[in-house]
């Protein structure tokens, strides 16, 4: 208990490194590089069971979206953003259970604002919103509530006992943003266990308040890297690796500094493997530069983005594009927006059947045969991409 108190009060300091960290100049123009996805990765496609009771929205006209929450060796977990339905499938895509406890009572969730977390070992589902975190069994039985009144946060499954919380900048709040926004909380009661020593004295928001609209960008501060995490806060010039053993190690440094110019050019993490890290670069607009065309559901206060790939072994930096040869003319490949809990060097996404059928030519090859078996009105299927 004394050790936990000391860690909570002092934080955990980043490990020191004797060698100089790699520096990425995000203002430079780097050579283009084209990579065929199938040359460096293996892809697996899983058909999800579809019945009258197990019917996902995909991307529906009413604004609902099906989101992939987690993939483990045994389970696939998805949820419906607006409807609140949660589905648990086995790894063959067969339904194990599903439930919907959206409602006003103390044992229900009003909405799902910050995602769904799956704890396989404890067989628990955490439904996160801005009032609290509700915990259920795999069949939807209510277990407990973690009191967690926080409007803006990202949350992740960290280990058997704790969740990783990132406190975002809330532009509607009069309170100063936290200088140390990364912490671990208990899965049992929601209390803070550890505050990490990632100090950010000056913090920026991904959002801009414009009249009655909040404009946001599609940037990520943190992603899963197996059981570890990559932290690339938009307010920091350093990228960190946070291990499952709670060790914090600097990975990369950017220049020029995020604090050096206005409007700010920020970076965010897109994906990382043992061989490379994929980074998104975007310049955020000033409020005076916002136009009416930015006021749309998928709009945001950002200029067009660019993506850079840093290769660890060679130190090479390139403007790399990935192409999926399973699609007609090798269409471009991008990652899912939401961080998905998967194995190391692996990412996964829900793919709609109708768009995949349109992208496949002549139904030749294993992927095309898989798509050919699916009906247009089936649930989205899961694509797992594992990098070699």
C-alpha cells in the first residue's frame, strides 16, 4: 500500500537513454515510397454471424456506427455508437452474447462517449461515458460502477488491475488542463493508482469552438502496441513507449517544436510495428481562418494531412503509401480511426460488405472468394492485418 501511495504522488519518470534519440523534421519534404500491403503483412478475414437479433449498423444513414472494440485469441467485441448495443463474438465470428443497457438507471449507461473496453482475463466489459464507467459480465449482467465524472478523456485497458486514462483538454471548461494527463485508475473503484511523469505545461486542444459548433480533428494521442502503448501527445515534442510494466521510454523527438509556430503543426501516432512507426502531421487552423465549409459532420480545424514513416533499423524517413492488392487496381490502404486492442504488430477493422464487393475484381483469389460468399445485407466483416 505504501508503494502505491509513493508511486501515485511522485509519478513514474521516463527511463534515461545514453544514446541520442532520433529526430524527425516534420517540416521537410521526404521522398515518396509505395508499398504493397500483402508484401509486408498477412491478412485474415472473419465473417460475423448475422441474425435478426445480431444486426450491426455498419455506417447507417441515422448516424449510427459499428465500432470494433477488441480482438483477442478468443473473442471479438463490437458496439453500436448511438444504439448502445454490445456484441461479443468468438474468433470464428459466432455470436457468444449481446446486450443493450442504454437507459437512465444507475445500472445503465446514458450513452457511449469514450468507448467500450474488454478485459478478457476478468471477462468484463467496461462501458465508458462522461458520467461514470459501467462494468458488466460478458452476458450483460451488471457488476459495478466506477464513478468517473470527466467529460473529455481517452481510456484503455492497461493490465489486469488498471485502466490507462488520458485527460483531454476540454475547451468548454474554465478549469486549467492537467499538466500530467496520463494516469492509471483501479478497475475495482476508479481511484487513481499512478500518475505518469509526462509533464505538459502548455497543452493544446484538438478542438475549436466556433459559434455553436465544436470542430475537431481526427488525431490520436495514443495507440495500443500489443500490451504496451505509444504516446504521441499533440502538445509534446517527444514520442514515448509506455510498457505494460509501467516503464516510460522516449522513442522519437520532432522538430520544429509544436510551440514554435502559430497556427500549430501537430503530430499524432497512426500505427507502429517492430520495424516502423507511421505518423500523421497536420496544421491546425486559427479561428479566424475557419470557413463555413468546415462546419460539417466530418469537418475539422485542420489543413490537409500528410503521413510520414520512420523505419527503426535504417533511420529512413519517407512519405510512404500502402496499397491493397486485393482491391481493384490496388486501392490505397488506411488504418481504422479508433484504436483497437489487438496483438503486437497487428491492427484490425470492421469492413462493410457492399464497398468490398465493389472493390474486388472478377472474384479471383482467396479474398475475392471470401467476399463472394457474403450477402450485401450481412454484418460488416473483420479484417485482421498482421505485419511480418
